[in-house]
């Protein structure tokens, strides 16, 4: 093992490595249940906004193309009301369920691993 630094302890010196620092920093943090709803809300909000933006862009392109083919002025209310908003709501609910499942699984796994590390 390569010595990185030494920590003085009275008259003798004890070897100290970066791996020990990283391990002790990781052991100090245990998972908290209140982080799960916050992360789920943030991921759901960002996913809903992103899906709304993408579906609105595609709906505007489709509405303009359809209006050009028919020779009329495009009605952008259709793109907002009937395409982008319902699509964003559906995608938001799917993102919410998936984020909730993944965050609960991650929390339970982190909690178990933390308990195993504390027992050693």
C-alpha cells in the first residue's frame, strides 16, 4: 500500500490513505426517507416540462404543416389544448410512477447497504 499522508499521533506516525478518507466519508452519510418525495417531485416536474415542450414543438410543426396543406391559417389552440397538454399530463404521470418506484428501490437498497456497512 502506498502511503499518501501521515497523521501525527503523539510520538509515532500512523499511515493514512485516500481510500480510508473516502470510506469514512461514505459511512458518515445514511439515507433519509424525506429525500425520496423531493427527488420524485423534481424528476416529475422536469420530465413533465420536457415532455410538454417536445410535444408542443411537434404539435406546432404538425399544425402548421396541416394548415399549409389545406391552405388555411393554423389554429395554435389545437396544438396547446388537444395535443401538448394531454400528452404532457400522460407523460408526467408515467414519469411520476417510474420515479417513485426507482427512488423507493434506491432508498431501500441504500438503507440495507448502510446497515451492512455499520455492522462490519
